């Protein structure tokens, strides 16, 4: 029996209603600093508008990750909907979802097969660049990231040499 175990997406229609349609417009920036956005919306806005990330698009019904494959890039979902499948468990993902970042940082393989349902726009998070940045952070910050990755993946510890 198939089980829908989770669902996540930022309500981008709410952002559009507020007038946030372009992360670089003065009106959108005013809304960002106004306190009208919740923490998920603020994070979405920040990643959506980041000049450090490039963009990519996937057509509907395309596989982004195959369960068990090596993770070299993570993705931040800007728009569209996806399914993450592992056995009988299915998760619905949408805007604001981050795909395989924790796994990539931990040096683990993709835990699920992720397939687009509709056309999807993403921002690319190249893990080799993230690894370089993380390795240059102060020890305390690296430990916070390490702890966050372990909590996200429900791990007691990370493989040796990771983070």
C-alpha cells in the first residue's frame, strides 16, 4: 500500500498576493524587510534571489535523482511540484523544498527517487563549492552545520572525513 508520508511547499501564491514576484524588485525587497514573511518565506526569498546560485529547469515527468545515485549537486525548488519515492512511501514537494543537500554534505547517496510532476524551476547548489566554503568556516559554525545535517538525516554520526 502506498503511503503519503510528507508534503512541503512554500505558498508562493501568498507571496504573489503580497506583491513579491521578483526577488530583486524594490517592492519585493521592502516586503522582505517588513516582517510580513514567515521564516520559510524569508528563506525561500533569499535563495530565490541569490546571485551565487545558477538556475535550471526540468520538464514534467523527469527524474532528477535515482535512489542510490551519488549526489554532486543539490537543488532549491523555485516553482513546480515533485514526488520523492522510496518504496511505498511518497512525499509531495514543491517550492521551497531543498533536494539532497544534507545527503550531499554528508557524502551519502540519494535516499529517494525524485521525479517532477509539473515543469520545475530550481536553483543549483554545487556541493563542491559548499564543501569549500564550509571547510573555511570557524569550527563552531562547522559543528552547527554538522549537527543540523545529522538531525535532518536522523543520524547518530556522519562518515569520517565529512564536514
